[in-house]
C-alpha cells in the first residue's frame, strides 16, 4: 500500500482548521465556506478523489449543523 504524503498533509490541513485562531473566530457560515473551499482546493489539486471530496462536504455540513445546535 502506497502512502501519498501530499494527500496526508492536505488532509491534516483540513483537521488543523479546528486549532486555527482565525478559523475559530470566524462566523459559522465563514467556517462552513472555508471547509468547502478547502475541499474544493484539495480536489482541484488532485489530492482527493470525488468520493473523498463528497465526504469532506458532508463533514462540512455536519459541522455546520453541530454549530447551529
């Protein structure tokens, strides 16, 4: 099994958002848009495939829903 270091680093960036002060201080809507934009960027760079992009989008929706309460 080959490990794509670029993909691992890109996905780490996704999860690192949780500790980014600028991300944390943004509005719920801004955080949602940031998550979607990052997923789009990862897909455009070829670091994730369509299924992984969809999963990140679903995670963005779930996180937004959680933040709404």
